[in-house]
């Protein structure tokens, strides 16, 4: 008899895990996800990717923004699941929920725990210039992402990989690891081990303001920031008072230049070259507010961007 799983998840990252669980022969009588939210220019209410996938598969879905004031605990209890599986759900599960599953509450986390506990491990790993990250399956405990570890996989971070690319890669590897974990526990062959108390770090939840480009970092640091904030919250700055998003860039030189960080030192069809705290970065693709993102060669046909202009941290400065 296959194990029964109630799945908790919301974003794209969680969809591959749910798909793998179904393909692995597990029963999924219920999926719990976040409520529909407005998105896009029209602010149309849109279901989470997990909800959309679940509805396509005919799986019962509960949308909640809180465990308070709902009958969700009673519904979960009545289903008598073997496992609760949590993948980027967005809410902490209370004691009343964590007591329900008979075989365990398993979380898939996108880092090599105990490093980068928290909401944005992929972004922070890239911003900090990590060459390796990974995925970890753990038993859920009260302390955030601190539970005992079942399995881990180490994954290289490519030099020009952005957070969106890495998330997609980790979601597939994590899905495989999650199914391996569930089968190992169900068969009685897999036991968890405590997390190390050394090497603990935290990846706080990102805000829109975290995307502001820190030009005072060296060229590699600025490059890592731009790719770590792509696609969300996005990297931005102000050029002559105009809000600009930077989509693609690369370190051009690590040689110090005698210019204020953020100063454009050269412009041509190959890029916009900007001084950093040390070195120069080449911007390849950017977007002015209200306009579409363009490669620099295309952008220069309609915009005047000149050497000597400065990307600043505050509008109008």
C-alpha cells in the first residue's frame, strides 16, 4: 500500500516536487497552498503555480493565509496522512498540524543546511558568490530550517547563472531527493541525523529595496548582486533621476579606475561600462521604467546614455 501525503507548497519551485511525488506512486489526497493573489499589470487574481498544477491533476486544494479561524486542522486530521511534505509553502505549521502525520513532516530546503536557513537561500548564495549550494531534506521542527537532516545533494553554481536559473535546476534535483527521502523513510531504511551547530547562516526574506545595486562593491560583487536578484526583486538604480532595472551584466575589469562608483566610463554597442568600488562592470541588458528590457545595442537607438553620467542610489541624486 502506497503512503499518503498531504503536500504544502506554493511557487514554481514546489511544482516539480509535487509532480515527482505523484509519479513516485504516492497518494496525494490534498494540497494546501497560499490564496490567489493579484498579479500582472491588470492585477488579475491568479492561483499559485502549485494550485494550478493540482487542479489540472484533479487534486483537492485548500488555500489558506493562516491556520487560525479555519477548519483546516480538522480536515487534515481526518485524512490520516503518513507524511506532510512542505516545499516553499510560506507559512509555519503549528503544533496542531505537525502532530497529524504518522511517519513524519518532511521539508525540502534549497541550500546545504545549516547554511542559508530562511526564505531566500538561492538568492543569498549567488549574491555571496558561492561556488556550490544544494538541496536538503529535513524533519520539520519548531526552529526554522533547523531539523535533523535526511539527505543532501551538492550542486555547483555556474558563474553566470541567475537566481531563476538556479532555482529551476535545484527544483528538479530537489524533487528527486524528496522522493528518495520519502521512500527511504517509508521502507525504514533512512534515519535523520542532527544538523551541525557550526556553519549556521540565515537568508532573510528579500524586499523590493534589496534589489538596489551596491555600486561600491567590486565588479564581481556587483555582478553577483545583479544575478542574485534576477528575476525578483530585480536589480535597480537611478540614472540621471530615472529608475532603471539592470537585467544582465558581467565583470569587465578588476583594475581600479579613478571614478566614483556608479559612474559610466564608456558606452558603445557592446555595453555600458560602469565603475564599481573596484573594477568595471559591463551592462548588457537594461530597462527604463515603463519600457521593455533591451540589449544595449538596441537601447542606444532610442536613448541617449553618455560617459560621465552616474548611476545613483537615490532618485534625483
